[in-house]
C-alpha cells in the first residue's frame, strides 16, 4: 500500500495553557494507530509548509486572513472565539496544516501516493469564510479542495464529512459551487446547530449539499447506510476527480463530546467503502483530513481500522445488529433523500 501522510511535531505546538479536549496528544494517538497497522514506516511523507494568502483566500475572506494572521503573532496566546484558542505555536501550525494539505492532495492526485491522510492540528471544518469556530482557524480541507478545483485537470471534487459535528464552514464555502459535492452526517441538535436536511445548496448548486442530522444514539449501520444508499449512487453520478474526507472520530461511542455509538471498526468499514468508490470513480484518489475525536484510545483504534479498511486487510463480518440501520436513522435518511431527490432525478 502506497500511502502519504502529512504530519509534523510542530502541529503539537498548538497547545492550550490549560486542559482542552483538542490537545497535542491526539496526534500521538493517531500515529500509534498507524504504527499498529504497519502503515507508518514505508509511507511517503509530505513536508509541511505555510499556505500563502492566495491559497487561503480561495475559501476565506482576505480581511479574515490578514486579521487572523496578525492576531496569531501574539506570542502570549489567547482565544479567537470562546472555543478556539491559540498559542505561540499556533500560527505556524495553522498555516502549515493548510499549506501542507494542499501539497498532500497534490501528491495523491499526481499519483505519488495511492491515498493520503493529513494528520494535522488545528482542525478545520468549522472555519467559515470569515470566522473561526469549534477549535478551527483555517479550513484545511476546503483550502485543499479549492486548490484541486484550480487545476486544469480537475473538474469536480467531493467532500464527505463523518465528524460528529456538522461541517458548517465547508458547507458555507462551497454552498453555491456546483463543482463540489459536500455531504455531512452529524449529530443534531449539537454544535454548531446547522446541517438540517433542507440545507441543500445555493441556487447554482441545488442538491450539491447533502446533510444527515442524526439524533444521538446512532450506530454503525446508520452511518454505513448513508454510504451505501446515498453516497455511492451520488458519487457514481457526480464522478469527482478526487474524494476528500473530513475524518473526525468523535462519532465514536467512547468520545466525551458526542452521544453517538459508532465502533472503531465502523470507521474502517466506512474507509473501505469510500476507497472502493475512489478506485472505481477517480483512479483511487482519496485523501483524509483529521478533524475531531477526543478519546485517545478510540483515536488509536479507529486510525488502525481506517488503514486496514483502505488497504483491504479488514475482514468482512457477518451482518449484526450494529451493521443494520435503526428506524430513527432510516427516517433521517429518507427525509434527506426527499429534499435532494428532485436534483438527482437519474439515480433515485
């Protein structure tokens, strides 16, 4: 398996002065999972480098970029909003998470690697056009997607967000872009309060935003059903040139910031399905970006399962109670399909 990883110790220098769930040890936990899966050693490594203003401004307001970079120069640290802290090491980490993410998707797209994973901090999917949020400063996956869409050999990109929190920043940045398909399944009601089924994109991109606002308690089968019943036919019709995943692991049953019931194996099974779609549709081009996930043991276990799912070593298990959708989950999927089906008449 030819994998590429974006990781650097400097991402751990983004550190709060007091306990915060978005802590440096999260990266160590993911790396431990990669080491257990034996993916870490032979992998292609992408060196982090700061994103420039032009790259950030593809998805962020120029004023926000300028003001945020200036604020992050304060070595004393502080907060950009009540949830989003910064420290002396944050400016470099945030810029390199975005810039390195561009180079990672470029490496995967140009087939220097079969697939990639940006193991970075701070996370990104809550950072909107002109505001931070939910521990996020710059929207790493959106910056990377915009860089792909700027290429002459890329027409369409898909982003699948399996974090427990709705990817509101990513949704906002591509709300009216018909060349990007954004799909998010998340807990609702929950932070940030957006992502209802009737949020389906702007006038130029109706049906290109797809949301599954699941209640707490959803299990493996609910998440897998979204991939099998909705993502698979949509990607088959949309035919993206690259698939990106906002890979948050706070949907895990042990995570302290959510009320979902996903197992570690679920993340592996989701990754296996998405890699299969990438192989079929876009020459295997798949890149993951770390978002949330705040239980360290769950991060380690889930990361190991993801690699096993992608490299094909995850055994197929027989259907269990957890691998079939719940009645509540099925109702949410049905509700979302009712909203988007008119804009996908050829596949549903």
